[in-house]
C-alpha cells in the first residue's frame, strides 16, 4: 500500500433496530432473509411497503412497552445467531445500571405478570413460546445450553470426588429431562395456538308468536 492509497479496513454489516423519529415506528435495516425470519418470529416485525421499497417494521398500534420487549428479544436472538446488531438504547429493556442479573429477573417478573393476566389461549401460547421456543429464542433452551456447557466442562475433569460420585452424569440426565420437557411445552403451545376461539352460545329462541285470532 502506498502512502496515498486508502487503508483497507473491515466494515461490519450491522443489523440496526431503531425508532424512526418522525413516525415513531420501530424499524430494522440491513435485513437478509435469515434476519427477516428472526425479526418476524421473535420481534413481531413485518414487511411493509415504503417510498424506497419494502422495509421491516413493527405494527403501528403496538404499545411502547411491547415494542421495547420484542425489539430486545429480537436483538438477543440475532446476536446469538451470529449477527452484529445495533439496538437503539431507548428500546433495550436489558440496559440498566444494576446489571444483567437484575434485568433478567425483571424480565422474568414481567413474563410472570403476563401469565397471570392471560385471558385466552393465544396469550398463553405467546408466553409458552417465550419459555420454550426452540434454538436461541426460548428461555428454557438457553438454560439447557448453559447446563450442557457446564456438564461438558465438568465431565472433562476425570478426578475428584464430585466426578467419581457420578454427580456430573446426574446433571446431564436432569438436563436431558429439561430438554424433553421443553419439547412437551412446545407441543402444548402449538395446540393452544391452533385452538379456535370459543364460539358464542346460540341465543335462546324468542317467544312463539301467538296465532292470529279467528274472526267470528
């Protein structure tokens, strides 16, 4: 490279999730088909027509707290899937001064409150999907992955009382049970999501009309 040449550098293709200052819509950019699939599944984003072509956004009528919740969930899923992500700080529900642990606890508390207020099968299915969604999206999948990693590291130690007592193997067996439980929760979720809304009971028949009076 000569002194006058431009230096070579790597430009990262960040997926950007931000709030449009004019419309207040939560929008995403630099979306490959795989990114769009994650945004639609986890973040409730949808493709919409725009003046410069289609773009990805959340619904117009989504409440602000749900915008932040689903935008954060989508960003986390993208990061775990290997994408570089910029999430607008105003949308990040995990950004807090008291650390990631407290933020995670608040998220679980919010999920519990949503479960407490669920009034139909669709809302129940949404909660079960967050708990036991496959791959990177579900809370239970994260927990199983953490336990498997713990077991792998533990099982590589071939000495010590904890290993010889079989505790590492018991951990793996318990983790396998959690994984099977996640499969069953997903099955329940799918059935709840597919269940049609309860139909209204038919109205009781009105009083029978009196026969017309016969003329004398």
